[in-house]
């Protein structure tokens, strides 16, 4: 029980840090290393949340990851459409 709680909390913390890194990349654009680091932390958060589904922090990470991923992909699709117009 206690290890699942710790995994859930670690999952939530890595979700928050990953979001911060992705936001830094989107708004700054200069720090290219933040994009892969943010994505790695989000994937780590998702994997950890699979092991701690019963914990409230684990569930937050489990449900937030697909939503964040869809928003992130839509952002790049829309930007690709606007930047590559003749």
C-alpha cells in the first residue's frame, strides 16, 4: 500500500516536471533539450501510474497523460500547417 502511494506521488511529480519542461520548450523554443526531457518524464509518469492505479495521484497521471499528449500533438500539427503555407 505504501509503495503504491509513493509510486503515485512520484508519478505525479514527474508529470508536473515534464509539463514544465514542455511549456518551457513551447514558449521559449531555445532550449531544445527540454522537449525530449519533458517527453521522457511524461512517459515515465504514465508507466509509473500504471503501477499505482488505485492511488489518487496515480489516477491523475494516468488520465492526464493522454490528454496532454493529444494537446501537444495538435499544437505541432496546427503549427506545421501555419508555418508551411506558401
